C-alpha cells in the first residue's frame, strides 16, 4: 500500500492559488445580474486581481475563447458545410 505524503509547501501554495483563481472566475461568471457601471467596475476588479496573481484576466480569457471558437466554426463550416447534426 502506498503511503500518502504530505504536500510540500510549494504544492500547497500552488493549490491555494489555483483555488483562489477558480473562485474569482466563478464570481466573474455570476456577475451578470449587475448592470452598467457597477458590472464594469466589478469585472475590472476581478480582472485586476487575476492579473495580480499572474493568471489570465477573465475578460481577456473570454475574448480569446470566443475567437478560438469562431475560428474552429469557420474551419468546420469549410470542411463539412452547414449540414445539421442528427
């Protein structure tokens, strides 16, 4: 039977950082009941916190993911056309 080792200090710090990033991205995703300048300020604060932690800001991340999706859909449309999936 394998003995469970206690994580190193660096592993614990990385796990904590990743968990904080996950929670911040969740806050960003749940911000849409807000509107106008409140929404913009809230999302900017989350993006600033993510950037400070060395993570990709969520606003930029969503733009990148949308661009990748659009690029894939353009490629897919060239390959298979506009046929519907059953």
